[in-house]
């Protein structure tokens, strides 16, 4: 059975080949566990909210408040997203009120903390920067200096769990 590298499609052939070799040698799980030996402990929606608010307070405290933060079982199915940030503006009297929600795919309930951190930073960055442009990635790197490396590791992690299930079970 050939494992799809759909999460790595936009990476170089060299990176894809390295991952393919780990898969072929049945060493991808071992590789991931060597980098991330245990999962995070942020398993409830309440804990996830607090986790997000800590980053928000530290890096983008002047931005609009978060109305909801939660894990969502349906996210992985929709557009192969890892998390979603939704933004709704409403006029209330003479003021414009905005609501920001962050939903993280439930697949990250049993993930390494560094990968959860990357997803949270990505979704928080959307509060200030709506598009995936230079300013967006600059903000991500400001909040998490190794953002791009963790994004790659997240995609490698997703490749493994899609093929063989969670690495911690």
C-alpha cells in the first residue's frame, strides 16, 4: 500500500523523498516520536481556550476578543483544514462588533504540543492578517520563530496518522 503525500505536495521533491524513505522503511513513527516523545495535555475545550488566550495576550493583545475556542470533530473533513478561524462583524447600534472563533481539528487532541502550538499561532495570526501573505507569515514567525519547521512537521505527522493512526496509541 502506497501512502499519499498529499500534505507535503507543495514541498520540494527532496523533502518528499526523505519522507517516502521513512515510510518505506517503516520508520516515520519512530522519527516523529524521537522529536515529540509525548502528547500535550491540552485536551478539553476549556484548556484549549486558555492556551489560545495565553498566546493572544502575549502577542496580539490589542486585537478583537475571541468569542469561542474549541476542538471540532468535523474540521478534518472540510477542505482538509487543520483549524478554522471565523470572523463575523455585526452592527450593534452605532458600533461595529466583531466575533472571532477558533476551531482546531480534533486530530490535534492527542498531538505533540509543538504542533498544537503551530496550529494555534496560525489561527491567531488570522485575527490580524486575513490572507496567507507575507505579513501573515511574518506574524506567525514573530509568535513562533520555528513556525515553518513546525508546519512541515505537522504535515509529516498528519501523513503518519492518516496511514497508521495516532503515534501515541
